[in-house]
C-alpha cells in the first residue's frame, strides 16, 4: 500500500483526504446533472455520496490494477471541498495511471482544476512511479480537455461513439503524457 503525504498545498489550494463530514460538499456537486453528464452516469443521491465518502475517507490501497486514490480539493484556509482529483492504477506492471477530476461548477473558471491536477500529476510521477499518465474524457467536455492540454498532455485517441449516455452516443478522447516528457516540461 502506498501512503500519501497529505495534505499537499499549492499556491491557492489544499489537497487532503476526504473526511466523513464532507458529505454536504460532496453531494453539492456529485448530485448535479451537469457534472454527471460527462461521467456517463446519473447524478448521485445523498445516500450514494455517503457510501462513496466512507470508502474515500478510509486508507486507499495502491497495489493492484483498479486501485484508486481520491483526493479532496479545498481552497487554502477553507474546509469546503470544491472538487476532487483521482488517480487510478490502470496497469501495475506498465506503471500506467489514469487521472481525473470533478469540480463543483460554482468554483469553475478560476484555474482550480488545473492547479490541483498539476499537483496530483507531480505526485503520480515523483512519488508513485508512474510511467504514463492518461485521462479519458467526453469529447464535449472542453473544460477537461483544456486542463489536459495545460498539463502538457497530448490527445492520443478519439473513440467515436464509444459510450452510450442515456440516448446520446458519447465520443471519448484519451490524453496522455510520459514521465520523461513531464520531467522535461517542468520548470
């Protein structure tokens, strides 16, 4: 199991473990149709958020394919969770890690997702030994595509109509960067 050194602070944010008392904040954005739209699932109920929070607040393993680390994002000096960044161990042997983020739209347009994702991507490469970091997103999710590009990721694949979201076929884009590329692009 990998123990993360949390919290992590950036210029404006604190990234920490989820706590059981984060339920209202988590539900505030996970229950929104406009958030769930790009996750290929319906909005979460309060009960589903509570179940998810129980798992998120516990120690999270990082040893087998499919293990994930979900990190709460707060503005420094404020305990309110404004979003989350997740790292998922996609392939242990090939050291491939998926990164994703979900933020409350009330805090959108301020660069918080990019700032948090940069910190977590750095953690993936420096502390978790990631070789390839990738993100999968709906092609209509231009906000997340912009975050990927600000992270220095390239679009490697466009999977046309690969997901069925209700009655809408979604096209998925895969963005990625390699450890040596990440290192070369850091100041």
